C-alpha cells in the first residue's frame, strides 16, 4: 500500500539515502568514541598517581605484606627534644606524614586521601575536634600510633622511632586549627619517663607470606613406614600409601597398646588415612596380626 504514496523507484532512492546517512552516523560515532580519544590519549603525558604510598605500610595492596624488618632496641630519647613542636620536628613530621598517612588522611589531613574511599570508619579529619577516639592531645595521638585503632584501617606505627612518632604527633596537631590543650601534665610526665627509659625492645617483623614459608620449611613430615617391601603380606595389602599411613599412626596416640581402638580408627578413616578400605572386613585375628606387623615396621 506504500505504493499509493511513493513509486518503487522513489522508495529505492529513499532507502539508499537512509543507508548512506546511517553509515555516516556510524563513521562519526567511530571517530568520536574510539579514534579521537585514542589519538588524544596517545599524546597525553603519562599520568602519575597523586600519591605513591609505600607498599605494605599502609594497607594499600595487602596489609599483611610489609617488608621484613629486624628487631631492635629503642634507644632512650631526651624528652625535652620531642615534647614541644620545634620547626625541625614539624618538618620531619610533614615528610613522614606524606610518606605514610596522606593515602588515607589526605594532604591536609581532612580524611580525604585517595585510599579513604570505602573505608568504614573513615579516616579522621584532623582539622576538626570532633569524633576522636584516643583524643587529639599528645598522649592520645601517641597511643593511636602505638596501638592503632581497633576495628578500623588505622594500624599501629610502632616501628617508627620515638622521635619520628612524636614528629608525627606534632604535625597531626598542626593540621587542626583549633585548641588542642590543655595537656594533662601527669600523662605528659608518664610519656617523658617512657622516652627517657632505655631498653624498649621492638620485635622483628616479617610479612605473613614469609612466616608461612618458614613454617612450611620447618615442618618435618613423620618418617614414613620403612621397609614396606620386606613387610609381611597382610601389612603390604593393608597399606595403600605408606607416608600417609605413617602420619595416621603418628597421630593415633596409644595405637601400640590398644589394638581395638586402632582398628576402629583405621576402619573409620580408610582410605584417606593411607590404609585400604578392605581393613573393614578384617577378622579379630587379622587385626591382631596387622597390629603386630605394624609395630614391627613402624619407626619407633
Ligand atoms: C589505611 C588508611 C590509614 C592510614 C595509612 C593512616 N590512617 Fe590514621 N586513621 C585511619 C582511619 C580509618 C581512622 C579512623 C579510626 C576510627 O575512627 O575508628 C584513623 C584515625 C587516625 C587518628 C585518630 C585516632 C582517634 O583518636 O580517633 C590519628 C591521630 C591518625 N589516624 C593518625 C595517622 C597517622 C599519623 C598516620 C600515618 C603515620 C595514619 N593515621 C595513617 C586510617 C588510616
């Protein structure tokens, strides 16, 4: 019925015009979405991430994978040099803060670092006096650095030296434009005493993966049942996997003296315990034989 409005020839021309328009739109879209952004990105300078937190110290990739560190004894520090925010301490605090804390707390300490997204609770905003758990006074911030805040992404920074941690304490305070005082003299005196005392021991730290590798290395498999080739037929028939059977027996305390409970355990665990499932069919005489044969071949 469309022929009532256009002739076949006109329809053909209309459709081919439409086709040309569609192809043109596709080409424009191709340029707009793929080729132009592609050429633009190709010429763009390589983006450098705003912060590069040291891996492992901040939970950036995996909190359990920090570099291993040897243990040491903290030397005493003269409290006079760290209790007040000297320019040198603040400068040191700024460097440490940029290395260790900006990822979460942000460059100005507003709690808006790139790693803060999705943290619950969010990192503390140091410019506000509200919401502090350990407090914004010297002793409170020291405690936070010593122990971290349980149940949050704030971990302890106890591996930093006393002086470095105090530099951070003063720097964190300097980020808040509100009164942090008055300090509790008793708490300050206790801190000063701690700093002055020698012999605080910081234990060595190794990452979890290293600890696991070490455990694996130190694991000694129980000696396998020896001399199975020369063992009596019944024992050879009953043992499918000598190493596993040896481990099973090693875990069965008292199997040497209690033949019946040994039988019960071996039947229950077969064949995963290294013994043949056929042991379930053994008569008491066969168990007695197997028991004495096992005693003969198992290492003492
Ligand atoms: C992985 C993210 C992260 C990093 C890195 C981090 N913090 Fe935090 N921090 C937090 C979070 C989250 C909280 C809030 C804890 C809460 O509210 O329970 C917090 C809280 C704090 C507090 C307030 C504790 C209180 O009393 O409420 C201080 C002080 C603090 N951080 C200092 C530091 C310093 C100094 C560094 C660097 C040495 C640092 N943080 C590095 C996540 C981080």
